[in-house]
C-alpha cells in the first residue's frame, strides 16, 4: 500500500474536492426570466392590493402545498423566521420549555429564546437526529413543544417521537431546514408534525438566497403564523381573520426572492434522486470497510445523501483520518474537533451556555429561576462523544462515479494505515 499523502505519498486525487450548493448550481435561464419578469411588472412587494392572488410568494406557497400535501403554507424571509412563527403559532412563549436536539444550527435554539421560552437540550443518536428515548427524560410540566430537526438531510424517528409528544400534550415542530424534499416512511418531511419549517438559504437543497417556508394543516396555526410574520396584517385585509389580533414582526418574503426559487421544487426530485443514488452506492461500498461504523439509517429512504458521515473509534482517530483523507484529495472534517467553533454543536452556542439575552440579562431563564435547566459539557455528553468520533465529507448532486471511487480508494488507504 502506498505511503499516505499526508506523509509525502502520492494522493489518490489532485482534483480539488469542491463543495457545491445544489439549488444554486441549478440556477439558470429559467430563474433569470422569472426574476426579470418581476422587475418588468414592477410588483416587488407581496401584498400590493392588485395582483395578490397571482403573486410570486403565493405561487411559491402553492408549489409547497402541492409538493408536501399540506393545506397551508407561508413564505417567510428565512428558516429562522419560519421557526419563530411556528413557535408563536403553537402558542409557545414565556415560561415554556421547548426540547431541541443538541446538534442543530444555532438558529433552532435562538428561535426558542426569541419567543421567551427556554430551550431544553436533548441527546442525538447515531442517526444525528433527536434520540427519542432521551427526549422522554427531558419532558417536564413546562414542556410545550419539541423541535425535531431532520439534520443533514436525515429524517428523525417521527414514528417514535410524535406519539410521545402527543401523549404529553406537546406540539411537534419539524425543522426541515436541511432536509427539503426528504421523506419519512413515504410521508414528506415538514408535513408530519403540527408545523414544518424550511430554509431557502443558499446552502440548502433549493434556495432563494435567503428565505423560508412554514407549512401546516391547521388553519388556526397558519393564521397565527401569518399574523406574526407580518405585524401590519396585510394578508388579513384580503382574507378572513379567525384569530384575535396580536403584534407581529416583519418576516415577509419579497416577490423577487420568491420568483428566484419558483420552479426549483420541480428540479428538486432530480437533484435528490442523484444524491440518494450516490449515497446508496457509497454506503454499500463502505459496508465492506469494517473499521468504520455507520448508522443503519444512512443510505436509506430517510437519508437525502447530502453528506457522508461515518464513525471511528475515538476523537483522535477522527482527527487523523480527516486530515489524511483531505491530504488524499477528499476533503473531510472531524465534526466536533473542539476548535472550529461549529455553530451546529450546542457546546459552541456561547449565549446559551451563558444564558445571556441581547440586553445583558438572562431572559427568558430569569422568568423561571426555580427550574434547573443547565447547559454544559455534561448536558449532552453522548452527543459530544459521538460528534467527536464522526468524520464528515460533503456531498452534492454533482458528485461523479469517479469522485465516489476516489472516496473508496482514499478511505481504503487511510483505513489501512490509521485504523
Ligand atoms: C437545522 C437548521 N435550522 C434552522 C436554520 C435557519 O435557517 P436560515 O439560515 O434560513 O435562517 C438552518 C439554516 O442554516 C438550519 O440548518
């Protein structure tokens, strides 16, 4: 076996491993035409009284409704605002607790505190999503909701989570920011819980640059979200409001943004077919590699194939394997290396560890000083230990058969030397 590239040997490949964002790679003439058409119409604000029904935002909502099979959809300006609207829609507020996984983008935790509720961290399991058994242990009389995150395009175990949540009177909010187009046992992610949230930021499966979508089957929840996303209540000048008025924000999406991503949902199945196919091939190939471990869910229907993550014996090995793979030309990362300050890992959420609000105080934790919600390395030690020994390689729909072969060759070489 050749010397490792990291030790001066010949690398498996010299072509750079390029991380590509999927939706934006597919932007082309169609999107250009849609955006230009909006400019020509000079109708760039969603709620102008004329043309409301045929607005780009409504069209995008209609695409989502039919794609996901939900009754209602609301276009907003980010995944974060979708989460905040979802929490408000569900009546989550001061004095409440919301269970969230310890591995998610920091926005999930921030959204909870921005509505005045306390995030309660829950371990993830090898699937990289919320561990349903640990969730049960974190429920208290204050728990109002759980935000289930379909992390890295992998579906959380909805069949286990939803019944427990219902039994305890908790709302289920799906954070499908990273799993647009995913399914769980044939059901579209985002349509299974009470409310589903998506991000349309550029690193997501499809994109408007910045944007988000909220979906639900409840008219009441939808109306509450609509009111909160638009404090001015423009929407309700045109449709019947069935809920009492309350103040809101401005999380409205512009017509230009909506137009940019219109039609991308149509492109998504082809993108995801390719990522699924690649991931299945990779996982099959890696099953021959006894020195690394995989979660059973990887490479199945419940995995969009957006990245490859595997586990090795410990953090030291994960670091050396990542460095060696990168030197072989297959860019790899140790998921939690204690250095990179990755804002997907709770231990790096500085404001949360300090329970700090934007005004120098401790709101919302100060509202319920008698409850003991703590955040430290001991809060979710299994999550930290798992992510420390996890190695990640970013994938996308443009990964070729040669790229996959390079992953196999690089891993074979690195495993032989280091594992
Ligand atoms: C899991 C998760 N939740 C929420 C968000 C927030 O989305 P946005 O960046 O559109 O506000 C993201 C995006 O990075 C995410 O990955």
